[in-house]
């Protein structure tokens, strides 16, 4: 009787494990474009895999838990560079309204606010069917450049 119980227990654990599939790491090799965060932790990360772009950010609504949201889109018709340009233009000339980008799974809203004379932005992601949006930390122009893998070196002014 004891052997039958062990055999049934073993078979039930094998049956449930059979649903788990080990991911093939060669199919998706994400390369980090840039990441930003406070005190060495990457709270916002931008990655690329072929023509796919993945934005991962820590949801700031959760202070005790580390909850991350992922937004993936295809870099079609120069979408990646266009997104960067839209953000940089809005950081220089703060828009009157938020900028909403339509994605297959929901809406990515670029929200801009002025604080201490500087415009900052954050990502707000509304997933279809979910009531509460996920929100990233606020990013300065310098952090946006770092996130998008752009140089942040300033040109030196010539002395007269």
C-alpha cells in the first residue's frame, strides 16, 4: 500500500511538472539599450531584441513591493527614434496635455510635469481590462537620454 501511494504521488508530481516548459533562451536575446534608477537599482529599463523594443519599469504605486510592468512594441517605421523625439520635444516645450500612444495591449501615456523649473516625465500604462494603470518613476532629460542610450555629454562653450 505504501509503494502504491508513493507511485501515485510521484506520477501526480510528474503530471503537473509536464505543463512547465523550459524557455529556449536562443529565441529571445534581449540587449539592454539603457537603464535608470536610484541608488544602483534599475527601475526603468529599455531593451531590444531584433525589431522588438521592451520597456520595463517599476510601478511606483507600490512602495513596499517591487512590481514591474512590461510594455513591448515593434520598431516599425522608426518607432523607437520617433518615441525618443516626441519625449525630448515635450521635455523642451511642455505640452498642455498628456501624449497617449495606442498599443495592441493598451495605452502608454507620456505624462509631463514641471518641478523646480524643469520638465520631468513618466510613463503611465493602461492595460486593456485593468482599472488601475502602472506608473513609472519621473525621468529628467538626462535620465531619458541614458534610457534611450543617447550621449549626455554637453558641448563646451567657447570663451571669448
